[in-house]
C-alpha cells in the first residue's frame, strides 16, 4: 500500500495518521531496522527514513546529533538502500525517504528515484527543494511511481499555496512553526487558518510536523490535520534510551490518537 492509499484510507475511516521519522544508520543499521519494525508494531502508519547529511537546514539538535553519529559510523546512500530493501522484506509499512537535494543530485536524480523506488519507498521528502525547482525531480519520481512530498509553512503565501497544491501528491507536509525540527510547545490553533486555506485548494491528506513530542501535542495537532509527524522525540529516545522507549512513545501516541483526542 502506498502513501496516498494508506493516508487516504485512514482519512476515510475517520482515524488520524501517525508518521514516524528515524535516521538511517543511527546508531547502526541493525538498530534502524529494528526501530522501524517496532514503530510499525506500535501503530505507526508511515515511516520516514532520514538519510544523514552533514549540512542539514531543517533538522534541529537531536536529529543533527543522530545524523552526525550515523555519518561517523559510516552511513552511506548505498547502505540506506540495503536497509530499505531489508525493511520491505520484513514489514509492510509504507516508507518514505527524507533527504537533502545535494544527496539526490550527487547520486543522480533519475538513478536515485529509480533505485529507492525499486527498494520499496513510496515517497521522497526534500526539505531544501523549493517548488520552483521541483520540476527537476518530479518527472523522475513520477516515472518511478513515488510521491514527491511538498511542504507548507506558516510563511507560505496564499498564491504559493495554490501553486504547491496543484503540484502535490501523497500528502502535504505542514510545518507547525518556523525554525528547525525539535520538541517544543506549540499553539496549533495558530496554524488552523493556514491549514483551512490549504484544504480549500486540495483534498490530499495534511500532516503536521515539527514540535510534537508526545500524546497531548499529537492530539492538539491532529485537531487540525489528518496526520501527525514525530521525529525528534523518537530519535531522542533512540539516542538516549532504548528501542523499548521508542516503541512505548509511539504506542502512547497511537492510543491517544485513537481513543483520547476526542475527549480533549
């Protein structure tokens, strides 16, 4: 099942989607593989596999630390491909790759899309790829059958929302606040008008990311979106805790999204 089918099915059934981010190769690829499987078992609907990059523009301190640790341990694009191939053999959860444009360019745009689609991903997320340059990547993604996920930010203008929505597929990644990733207190009511404006332009699922660290924040964000994205909180538990801590967090958010949010 691809991203659109998964999130569309959840939306049709009235359930909120849960998207989890993990950094490939942190602390090693075996742990990443086990973390994705643990996320799926705990109720995640989609997992973003982050390719470590030495100069990330969107990642906060926790994910930067994870990327640095992975690169020091020898992380490569080729090893990420091998990881995703193994994941497709051992789990059925939809996967997306989150990476930066320079990595895609260095690998070769067509080769990157074709290789990762062949390994089993359904989507590609490139936070430093502006919509004006998406045409350089979009054809290769379309040819490979994967979604190039687009971003909406609090600073996105109405005109730009229209342009982004016309080109979007899979889902729209809605950033809750300006700045980098990381758990923080966020008033999700402040971005409600923005998301309402996006909904007027597209029927695609909307997923909120940046800042969500636990069940309460997930429920607050889910009031305004179809899915929530949790990254830094997961990687913090993986860096400083255990796989059991990761699975416990994801399970608690899943339970909250399914049972508790309506009572808040």
